[in-house]
C-alpha cells in the first residue's frame, strides 16, 4: 500500500490504492502467461469417387393442418357464439339506419344543437342531427395572363366579367358550415331577391343559408367598456334532418317558389313547403313493399310541377305524377348505376343519362316501346373510356358530361328542341363538339365533380360551373372555353359541388366539411 501523502483527500488516496492493486494483478498475470501453440494444419481432403447407390424413398409428410379452420371442416360441433345481449354494450358497433330505412311521415321541423351551435332542425324518431392523379392545391390552371392573351373581344369581355365575381366575405368559410357532414348536393333557390342556398349531406341533413343576412357585432365581454372588442356573431343557418341517407339531388320548380324537392339514397322523394307557418317536409314518393331504390337525381319540366322524373343507382329511370300518386313507371335503361341525368329545358320529353357503363345516352319519352320491359326510345349514345358521372342539358341544347377519363365533354344539339318523335342519331352525330381536359379523380373523400349549367342566364350566355380538385370552381362556356377560375381566402377543401344561380351570375361551391363558398 503506498504511503499516505499529506494534503491528499481521502477520495484521492483510495483511487491511488486501487491503481496500485490493479498493477500488481497485471504483473502476476504476465508471469503466468504461456505461449499458445498454433494448431496443426488440417489434412487435405481425399477425393472419393462416387458410386451409384439406390435412392432411398423419403417418408411422406402428412399435410399441414391449418392453424385456424372452421368447426365444420374439422368435423366438430359448431361453436356457439355469445348472444348479443350477453356482450357488453360498449363492445357493440354503433347502430346505423338500415339501407332501406326512410321517413314516411310528415316532419314538423324544430331546432337542435350541433357542435355547440344552434340549428333549426327536426327532432323525431330519427334522433338528433349528428353533427389516381393527385391534385395541386392552390395551383391555378387559368389566370389573368390567359385573359390578357385572349384575342377574341367577346370572349375576353366575358372572361373579364366572370373573373370579377367577388368572393363572399361577410363571414369566413369556416363559419358558414351549412350541414354537419360532406355536401353531396346543393343549389340556389330561383328567387333573384337574395342568394338563398340549399345543401344536402351524406347523412340526410339539409341546410339552408340566406347569404343576404346582415352581420351582427356584439361586445366581446371585456371588463372595461372602452376596450371591449367587437365580435361577429356566426350566421343564422337552418338545418333539417329530412332523410336517413344521402341527399343526392335538389329541384326548385319555377312554378312554385315555396316548394323544394329533395331525393335521397333512402329511396324517397320529399317536398319541403316553405310557405307554411313553419316549414313542413312531406314525402311525395317512395317505392312500395319497402323496395330499395336509391335515387341519384331528380328533374321536372320547367313549366310543369306535377311529373317527376328520377334516376336510380340500380340503372333505372322512373316517371311519377306527384298529384295523382299513381303507380310509378319504371324503365330499366342500364345494367350499371345511373349517376346523373337531366331533362332538356325546352323539350322536356328528352332526357340524357350518364352511367357507370361509360355511356351518355339520349332518350325520348314520347315513344315508349316494349311490352315485357318498356322503355323510352333511344335517340343516340356515346361511349367514353371510363365511367360518366353526370349529363347536364343546357337551355341552348348542349349537354355537358364529366367522366373519370379526366375530361369534360360538350355535345352540341342546338336543334334538339325541334326533333320529332322517333328521331335517331348516328354515331358521328353524337360525338362531342368540345373535349376539355379536367382532373376528375375525386377519390373516396371528395364528392364526384359534376357540371351544372346555368338554367336561364339573364345575359343569354350558356355557361356551367364545376369543382376543381385544386380547390377552385371552374366556369366554362358552351364552346368549351374556360371563362374563370374562382378562388378565395380560407378555402381549405375542394368546393366539389358547384352550382350557378338559375339566372344571376352567382356561384356557390360546397365542400366535404359541409362548408359553403360563394361568389357574387
């Protein structure tokens, strides 16, 4: 042990002792070390000649038994499952309305609370209102440079006028949540007095927003009255639960401004009466025997508010008189679903269908043929590369379709209002006059993009609106020329459901979050 040194701490003394002990151990080990001899080299392998031997048969393996198999395949008695009443309620999936469930009674619409906000809505047995190619969000495909480079004076003037539509900014987009879930359908009420917007979502809720209402500011509630911050109250929005499944289509008859028709995947068509003391929703059609007949679109002749034409996801089209309530006429027109259709505004005996079977077809109801399976006369058809989502007919005779082949096709049938019964078109006559490239790959979470014509444009110019996957609304003319690309601050989702007001140059877009974008 090394001698203790004066002025050295106890810790340092202990450390020196450990060092000395370790050095002594190392010396002992080095004395006892021996040299390890290298191992002798292994002998070279002797090459042996192979002699033929009889192959021994390997024992056959038993087939592997699956680790999981049904009791029936194992020859055992089936395992009895727990009864549902024996399973805790917390482990059961939430109840959802059956596909064929619908509301048949008249609904008196009251008020409910959704996400902390008060909505006027229905309280009944349905329960409370519950609250491919990629897109480039914000990347414009049409801008001011396109307008400046336009050589046609009339087209340039029209583009300038459409691009001057101002984004509605009384409230932020996030504050105009018109329905709780994704918007599937919407439209303007035909009144020109104010922009009155209707929307339907995937759970059967209908929202109404009066964009003419005034902004109300209230005090922020500070202690000092002089420093109170003015807070804008949210807009008044009416929301009604009128269907049990997706509201797929609206119709606003011009002969009765108090009526609003809605169609749904729950197989029913309902009429909202706005003229009553309190709004009332009445069922006007539902199939008999609880048949499942999801309705994809509805339309009526502009001058007649009695005959309803509708398409279904099962590939049929129906005609129904809402006054007499006689049996509906059903025509099986496709083996695949018909996603959308429309009547010719000036010749409502003609209608166009768009189907999952990749076709756009034109039909004439003046001539019904076939006894076993009657159907209207087929005037003509056009086949696209992929499915066709919608066929919208303008008052000037053009049909606009959107397809998953990323195109908008415009067919020109300017003389269609003069076609006689039995008129047919050859294949060349049904070719699109204009084909516009347009990203229509909506995927699962965005509502399908559908072109919607302005029904009775006050300026006499045929034009339609369609959502843009880059979070815009595109406006096009009947010749396929783009007129404008509308945007606005606060749009954080695709305004996939886009509509023109029937006569005014007002445009609305609806998003998957149930919010509204408006340009006027």
